[in-house]
């Protein structure tokens, strides 16, 4: 049975002393037309989005994100912004995506249809009869030309560290993608030594006529199997989930853990490379809900999948604290609360804190009290943390 979104409560992480100290207000969003980077590329309405935050400690890593079929970078900003605010240089690339891979090859009798389709979009060489992309418009040319443009116009932002001459330094790059873009990310990892591959609802390269996953998904890869990560929705309304998992199996991902449900779970999700959600929202698409801005569920101003995104990006500077950790047992009521939150704990408490889902401490006091006035809090999910001696514990509550 499908799980509706609204009744689901997520356990969020909150940051401790080792978290990034970036100022989110300092994030720079650079919007660029492909034609500005290369005069051989025609004018396009869709534009590249790039991100850089000068207040972050640089990770010396480029995140290259590729959207799905017909999508545009402006519709995928929450995930790239998160990366930018955690020390990544980020390129959210527009590329020729007006033909879906399943439309092009899903019913073909040619077992090489999918790989030819993708290689032409990546390389700009005439491999495929189902798509037409030249060397000027291919993904690889667009990436290198954008990197050079960004360095020329923003020379202090380290963009030049990600290329040498006309070659991308792929060993410094994480490639992520949604749907068609995730398939491209996976194929790039076959021939390039990437830092990581992140696939949202992808790859979708399953041939329904032959009832097989595209053979390229079983090919030997330059990027290690352990660096492939996927995130899908079990009730994907575009892609059959069993087909999706068969492709992930071909990519070698099950070696590093079984499929893992992230709903209500804490990072690091048993260190699995195969993550999924069962949340559904009748007004949105489950094929896009884990990454597309307009489809991503938001609670108290924070994307519910933000902890998952951080795990996928390898951001390990957030320390998770589970409820009732270290054996401090206390109760809070009523929950949900409207005006007063009561605390049932008989021993001394050194410190009380209310923490928002973004990790910001909203309220703090150093003496015990059996109730806290929460009437001024905005509706949403919060955590009450208590400390006594060297012990601490946390419980979540809802303000309505």
C-alpha cells in the first residue's frame, strides 16, 4: 500500500561543531547561456546555472548535475544549492534533452540503441539514428566551454582546477543526474574516473521489446562500482521499479548493501548505494519528487530529502543524534503542541535547547523547567534536546 506524504514524519539531522560554516546568503548563482561560452552554439532559452559560495571551505570538487528529459536547470536548484553551500563548485548544465531515452530506444530491437543514443549526446559523434547532436552541442563540449567561461569571468572561484587544456579533470568531478541525466551520469562513469555517480530515478535503459536492461549497464567501468549511488521512489509513475533495480544490479550496486528505505531513517542508511522512498503525493510525480524543486516535499522550509542528498554527496560533517540516545529517558507532551510543551524528567537538567530542522538553535536555557512556551514558534517539526553532565538526548515534536 502506498504511503501518503502528510502522515510521514522525518527524523532530521542537526549540525554540531564540525559542520560547514558557510553563509547561505553568500551563495552566488551564475546564470549563463551556452551561446555565451561558445559562438558555435546557437541561442537557447534554457540556460546553465552554476553555484559558488566564497564563505565555504572548498572541497576542490565539481558537482556536475544533468536534468531529465525536457527539463531545465532552473527547475533543479535546491540540490545544487545545497552542494554549493557545502563547499562544492557546481554546474547545473543545460544540454540537448528533447528526446527521452525510453522514447528513442525502449521498443528497439537493437541492443546497442541506448548506448548509441547516450554516446551521441555526450560526445557529439554520429552514433545514433534516434537523436542528432553535433560536437558543438554535446555535453562534453558544453562542460569544458562553460568551465573556461566561468574561470575567465570569475577567476577567483577555482573553476580552472577542474580542467587541463581541453580536458575535464574527471577525477575531481561528481556527476549527478535525474532520469535521462542520471543515465548519462552512469555512462560517463564507464569511461571516466569520477569521484562519484549519483542517479535519481535512473538509469531507465530497459528494453521492453527484448525484456532486458541495456547491455552497457553491465559493462566494465573505469569508476568503481562502490562509487555508484541511486535514489528512487518505489511508486515511480514513469519507470517500473523492478526494472530500475535490475539495472542497479547490473551496475554492481547490491555488492555494497541491500535496497534501503530512507523514510524516517537516519543517515548513513546502512551505507547502502541503493536508496528508495515510498512517499507519494497525489498532486506530484514520484518520478521527480526526490530531486525536482516543484515536486520535492518541503517541511518547515526544508526539503525532506536533504539528509539523503547530503549522504549521496558524501557530506559527512553532520553528526546524527538519534532520539533517546545515551539512555536519558524523558517524555514531552502534548505532541503536537500549540502553546506549552511539558517535560517529564525527574533529575537535574543542565541545558535545554529547541532546534529547528535546519540545525539552528532557536531556544536555549541553562536551568530545568517542566514547561516551555512554544506559542511563538512557526508550525513545523522541531527537536527538544537536553543535556546533563556528559549525556544528551533529543526528542522531536510538532508545533501546530
